[in-house]
């Protein structure tokens, strides 16, 4: 919706063409390393394409989220052993030598209950059995990452009481916040 509104080119997370996602939700411990490396590879490929583009781009999920939220969560929950995690992090650190932060990170803050509702609405079979503890851990990691770890420009929008897909006033409120951050009293992004 934001891509359409602003005329930005969207870079969406590869879900349909992901060869590991379905297996991952059947056996998280077995497939976590392969899944996370696939996502890291894809997000890095996206960064290279974004850097080569002269268009304004909006990403569904950044490389930073994949590392500091999803992969770290898999490691801390015991789904990825130390050796695999260290290998993954070394690969990520090498990639970061040529990556710059996005101009703006938009964090749509949501409670776990709201996330569960959205997952049910989305209807992907493999997501329906996702453990609640897994979602709770992800949500806590998002808070920590966005509020304390991420060093770039960010905008936090609480969406629990919003239905931006079906209520134009909710989408307009999000656009207003983005406009104020990018072009308002804070000045334009460079």
C-alpha cells in the first residue's frame, strides 16, 4: 500500500518461492539454519539490487531484522546450534562491510494477540501451528532491536487498533507520520 501511495518499488520477502519455509514449520530445529541462510542470501541480493537502482525502494523486511530478530531467536530457543549461528553471523558481518542503513525503518508495533489474528487471516497452512512462545520471543526481539539496537532513522507506529487495509483514515494516519518524519519538522532524508 505504501509502495503504491508513494510510487516506490516494493521488495517483498520471498515466501511463496522459499524452498525451506514449509519444512521449517514442520521441524524448526532441523531447518532453521538452512531457512535463515536462504533469507540472508535473498535479503543481501535485494540490497545489491537496491543499491544498483535509481528508484525509491520499500522493503518488506530488512536484512537486520532477519539477523537480530529471527535468526537470534532461533539460536536462543535452541533451534540453531552455536556453530551454525557463529557461521551465520560471520557471513552477515562480511556482508555488512558493503551495506548501508535504510533511509527510514518503519516498525509496525503489534501485540502477540494481534499478530495471531493476522496470521489466521493470512491463512498460510504452515503458519497456523506456530508456537505462541515463538511469536512472543519475536515480538520482544523486535522491541529490543528497534528501540535499542538499530542505529538508523526509525518510525514506530502502533497498529493494534488500526485496520489500515480497510479503513482509509488509518492508512492516512500512517502516511501522515511517514510524511512528518521524512519531510516535516525533522527535515528531508538525505
